[in-house]
């Protein structure tokens, strides 16, 4: 590319000519003169507000995360809130942020724009976890919530997630209305904003603090089903290592473990402090073994039973346990979910507390192993589209109809929730629950790896895998669309020698679910694979699941399936 596209040039000229944009930002853009591909990527579109909100690289430009794109999104959100708010009181929005670069600044900017629109902004003064934000929206009976985070994305990213009054992320029909309002903010000059001092004086900027933290921890620790056991030797005997991966989990996870009676907890010191560069890891993602490198080194020194990691905004939790050879084994999200469902529902049943109308909710790309375990305990299992917002929406339905009692929700990407106090995944409760399960089974002479093998023997050798391809920028978007269209238009009759029995195109709105660009192919041997563009990263994700008669059988099935599918995806 030698010249900017018409759209990119139009957007760049708008920014350079807009008196609302500060001179420092304009100078940054002018310094990029001649760097066509960089300017094209910054300006070929407005940063897209998806169902989860905004997420992008930090920097100047219409396709970047900065105070102007945050301000514009918040103005649109404010217009939406004012259009739907019917109460006599002023609407209010709770705001939290993580440890990323510019997170505090973007959180304050959002608060001041809300205040400028007469909406009370209730702002946490320092970093807090995403699940605490979800809890606080419900606890404070707020109209909505905002959390500034890019979850486990690389350091150059930040994001902006929006929550409704139930404490859940906006679902599509809500997001579409917000997007329409954002589109109508045609100029940054249309953003209503007040200064901090004025907002505070008018009661439109309220600072939250310890009361909300304590209420959150009280609620999360109440999910425990074996507090008496943990108060004794079980809590003392379990050797735990925890890493917050430079994020928001340090205080709530450490305090939660302490409250439950876990006294033998070691924090990975190098990853304890908030750090927007996430300088000790390639990616602050507990889904990846590399994120546990320091925890594993420490675990080998002190003989830890379980290693736990949480991502920067503490909505995802990963766990590492010892295998039969004493080596550390990283549990997948599906495996951790299966273990927690088995422990949690099993204990409730044993104590006579398992409700007859209990329900477990998972996503369409999550393993069927957890479903089989849940059904063993007579729980009804529901499937939703990918994204915890849909699990939260299902929880709201249960609450309104009384048809089911929500027990547990999870997705393969390391997101879990037990209890009804939030509408988003919570790494804090997951860290506490999996530690509790580890302590319980240790009393019986078992590791969580042992428990996993028992579950395979009882329910079948389920195996899941995920492949993803990162395709950045404008060309990457086009490549991802082309891959999806190829599989949609040319559905295979067989793959790897196994007949395809059903091709599910979720863009058509199957089984009463919202329309989403996802394809899932069911195979004759019970295996399946699924193609899905990420909603938050420049990736296409391919999910695989098989069920075998033995570990070697399931591994062979998985290898064959992955090879056949990915050879076509990669062209």
C-alpha cells in the first residue's frame, strides 16, 4: 500500500482538524507522516464496539484505545442509559479497572463523561477485579457498570467492557442499542464532560472502597461447602502457590484463601505487584503453561500441591497439579471445570443441599465431560453461545422464572462461576473452590490428577484442544472472513475419514440462540470441531473435542481430527 484508503484519510483529517483533540495527540499523528501502513491501521475504521465493548491497541487514532474513543463510547452509553432509565433516582454506573497502561486514566475519563450527562459514576480508586465489578453493580443496585481491561491480551492492548443492571456484560440486543447511540456521536465536541472537582461536588463522582471489597469477599467465601474441614488440618496441609500475573487478583485471592483457613500459601513474589508490561511473562494468560514458569520453579522447590494463576482482571483461573510421576500437569479449562463440578455438586449432594431443580450452564465449545458429570448429579445442563454474558443471561432467566437453581457455569477458556452473586466469570471463587477440592481429596490421599483419572474411567476419555491463528490488521479481518466463508459454503462430507453428520451454522440463530458467526461440525464417531472468530482478539479459533475408550484412543482421534481440519484452515 502506497497511499491511505479513502476512509483512513477521511478519519485522519478529521482528527487533525478537530479542535477537541489536544496538540500532543496531533503531533504524535503528524510524526507518523509517510508511515502509510501504520496510519492505515490506526484510521481505516472506528474501533469497533462489539457485544463486549471496546478492545484495541493503545494509541492515537480512530481504531485505537485512547481517551477520545473511550469518551465517545461513554457518551453513547450515557445516551442509552438515559433512554432506558425509568426510576426516580439518578442512574448510576460502577466503574473498575485493572493494572494495564492508562487503565486509571480511561476509568476516570468514563466517570467524568457519565457525570457530564447527569449519571452518578461510582468509581473504585485503584485496581479491582472484573467479578467484583459485576458483584458491585448488583450489590449497589446500579444501572450498569464499566470495567477497563483487555483481560489477558498483550501489554499494548486495553479495553472497555460494559455491564447491565444485572451485573452481566451487554448481550447483543442491548449492545446494538448502545452502538447506535455511539454512531450518533459524530464529533468529539459532542461529548459532555465535567472536571473531576465539579463532579465530586455535585455528587456525580462517588469513590468506592473497603465496604464493597468486604461485601464481595464475604459473599465469595460463603460459596465454600467444607469450611469446617478447611478450618482444621485440611486447610493447613495443602501447600498452595498463587500468582496474580501482575494483575488484580492478589488481594482478593490471598484474603479469600486466608479466610477459608488455608495457611500454607506462597505468592510468586516477582508477579505479585501490578505491572502493565507483564514483564515476567510472554502473555499474562493462565491458559498457557508459559505463564506458570515461575510458579512451577517455585513449586518444585517447596513441593507445592497446587499452583493457581489468575489473569490481569481476575476473571480467568488456571491450575497446575502433580501427575502420577510427581511432575506438574497444567489442567485445561475443561478439566478444571469437570473437577469443580464433581466436587461441588458431590458435596452438596452428600450434605443434602443439592436442589432438585439445579442447573449447570456451559458454552457450545466447552467439553461434554462436565455435562455428563452434572447429569450424574441430576442437574439440568444448558448450552449457550461462547461468552459468559450468555451464561449470565441464562442465570437471569432462572432467577425470574424460578424454574432452576443455578449451580455452576463455565467455559473452556478458564472461566467459572459458582453461586448467584455475579453475572460474570470469577477467578477468585474458582481459585478458592479448586483449592478446597484439592484439600478435600488430599485428606483422602488423592491429588486432583488422580480425581481426573477417576472421572475419565467413570465418564469416558474426553479430550479437547484449541488451535488459533492470529491474523492482524485489515488484511487479517479479510482472511478470517474468507476462512469462515469457505467452510460455510463448502461444508465437508467427511473429515479425516470420519463422516460429518451435521453442520451447525449459528449465524442462522439455532436452538433459540442469538445469531453468531460460529460453525460447528458433528462427526459420526461423536467427535466435533468448531470454527469461531474471536470477538476480542485478531484471531480465528478452532475447537476440537473427542471421546475415546482409553487415553491412547482419544489422543489418536484428536491428532487425526486436528491434522485434517488445520490442513484445510491453513490452506
